[in-house]
C-alpha cells in the first residue's frame, strides 16, 4: 500500500486523488489518507504530489512510521475524496515545514 505522510498536513494539494484508479483517498480537515485495504499499489499518485508526501509503505522514512497506522485508522472514519479541489490557503508556506503532525486536525 501507499501512505500519505507529514508534508501533506496543512497543504492538501489533492492532485493525488485525480489519478487513483480505485478512489481510495479519504479527506480530513487538513490532511488526506489512503485506505490500505483498497490501494492496489499502482504508484500513480506518488509522483503527482507537489509536496512529495506519498510513499510506498516500505519506503516511509523512519521518523514517519506512525503515518502507516494513521492512514489505516483515519481512512475508516473520513469521507472519500475523488476530485481535486483548491489546496489549503497557506499551502506553499507550509510545504516543507517539518513535524506538522502537531497540527493534524481529525
Ligand atoms: Fe491509489 Fe495507486 Fe496511489 Fe494506491 S498507489 S493510492 S491505488 S493511486
Ligand atoms: Fe496531500 Fe500531496 Fe495529495 S499534499 S492531498 S498527498 S497531492
């Protein structure tokens, strides 16, 4: 499966959802997640993210391992998203800021 990680938080560009053939992205207030049981590992979304926030599960950086469980957990409660929308207002300013998990809204 693929996993959305820290740098999506407060950016949420949503380019990723447009290319997913199985529509397995789920949307929270300032972050998106991938449902691990629905993702077919096609890898199409990974290069689409302007924030480089998407990784294959086995390539998630060591300091972001918690996002594997977080994607699984939040995909069960958040609504599905299948169409691109505007990124969050300050997305460019937040792109690249480390440790944004402290701002994650559920
Ligand atoms: Fe969707 Fe493919 Fe990305 Fe999985 S790897 S979330 S199936 S686009
Ligand atoms: Fe997030 Fe990147 Fe998609 S910032 S919403 S994972 S395009």
